[in-house]
């Protein structure tokens, strides 16, 4: 009995010691690994509580994202559109040329020559020489930012001293961005030959209808309306009585070229140093494939006057003119076919930025646009009734159109004023 009692006592003692050791181990573990202060029983540095300034910066960042992201997306999705620019003049503007998105020139009646260095946000006037300062400028062409040409005509009355009555046209050249202009040398019609003297083919052409002239007198120059260059050397100018002049030295000298038509030519388009097209009255279309040594008439199939022509390559071209007339060719003019403009207004210019997208300008603020090569044309609304005369694009999303009453409109991404 005492043995059992001793054994029970011994067992109780061992259990007590075991429990004490377990408590000590647990206590030691708690000492070595205390209860994590990250638990909500007490504040702890494990819970990152931002400062007020950090919270404000984060909130501002979120607000900025919410504000600017829709604006950025809107700008990215915004389509180019037309907007009016202030020319500061009321002249009839007839020509425009840009060398890039910023630098360009516009010309017109009464010696108007405007220049911009910021894409047209601001236009300023440049001065012409005294003999031409009040004369009409019909066209402008620049080979680069420095060197350019102006094509103009003298009025019949109020001539400046030293300008002969037979001089109807003039060419001005500049090598300093239009700051200064010097007289160039266009070809002149030959002096009327005495009766019975053998005449050249050129003389016979130019002396037709000049019976009022006395031998030794020079007939008045046919007006030249447009010029176009294939490169910085070779170009053509066209105008009255089927006149075509050609230059092979960048406009320094010009010579007459024989043509089969005697009708007024309104425009010319040059592809390279061999190929060019000219269009004019009564549906006239002329083509050369040898640099102008020979001009041949193509059948347009229409009788309306063409006022503009534009080719994007040696095969694809368009001509536009009176009463909404548009024709196109896909084989260099071997065949021309009509396109439907759905308007009756006169069309003054056509410009294609590639084989699919193009623009046509016309009277009363008319602008037509196509993105399928002219299969369909849609009207673009402009806030003007001016007769639009000339288009010019430097890129599909950047262009200008000019017209009467000093009208200038730019095509591009609209910016807030």
C-alpha cells in the first residue's frame, strides 16, 4: 500500500515537473518571439500610416490622371479640320507654297506677298521691287526655304516708268526667303518680221493676228498663270493662247515650246524632267513625255474648261474645272473618265496627297474631299463664301487653301487659342 502511494506521489511529481518545464519553454518562446505587434492589440510600425503630405501627393496624382487621360485620348482621336487664319489683307489670293509645316508664302492681287514662319498663325507682308509692288502676282514656287520664284503680270494702265507696253508678264527671284527680289528673264515673243522675210515656225505662231503691228515691233506677251517644277532645275509655265515656257536651269532662263493648242491654259503639273500635263479651255489636256519637245493633245471627253490638274505619279491624275467637272486617268491620260462631284459650281484647284486622298477647291467656299481616289466626293464646310483659288498640302494632315477677300484656311489639328 505504501508502495502504491509512493508511486502515485512520484507520478504526480513528474507530471508537475513536466508542466513546469512546458510553462518555462512556452515562456521562453514568448520571450524570444513576442506576440506580433502587427496584430491590432496595439499600434505598431508594421502598419504603414502615410503622412498627410504623402496622402495629398497621391491624391493629386490620381486627380491628374483622371483629368489628363481623357484629354490625351481626345487629342489622339481628334481628326484634322479646317480653321480660318487672319491674312490682314482683302486681296484676291491666287497662289500658295509651303516648304514645311511652318514656312510658306501666299501671293495675290495688288502686289500681295505674304509670308509666315509659324504655319499661318501670323502672316506678314513682304516688299516687292518698285516696278512690281502694285502688280498682280499669279503664282509662287520655292525650291527650298531660301530660293523662290514669283510669276506676275503688269496691268494695262498706270505702268511704271521703264515698263514697255508689250511687257505683260514678269518673273521675280529671291535667294533670301523673299526678303529681297530681283527681276528674272522670261521668254519674249519675237519682233514682227518685215513683209516677205522668211519666218520661223515660232514667228508664224506669234505673229498670227498681229497685223496692227509694224515691222520691228514686238507683240504683247501672253499672260502666264501657273508654273510647276519637276525638280530644282526643270519646270514649265503656262498661260494665254496655248503658251508654254520651259526652264532647265531653275528659272534663270526660259524658252517657248511649240504646242498644238491656241487656247488659254490654266494649270500645269510636272512629274519628272520628261513628263508634264497642261489643261485649259474647252476641255483641253496636253501632255509631253520628252521634256516639252513635243506636246500632244489628249481627249478629255468634255467641253468644259479645266482650271486645274494634278498628278501623283506617271499614271494617276485628275483635272477639275467649270460646272463641277472632274475627270481622272489611271493610265497617264490615254483614257480619261468623269467623276461625279454633285455640284455645279466652278472648281479652281485640285490637290491629291496620295493616290486615294484628295481635295478640290471652288467658288463660294466650296471644298470637296475624297478618300477613295475620287469615286465619291464629300463637301467640307467652311465659314466663307469666298471663291477659293489654290490648295497646298505638305502632308495629309497639314494644308492650306486661299481665295478672294484675303481668305486663308488651314487644315490640321485644332489648337485652343
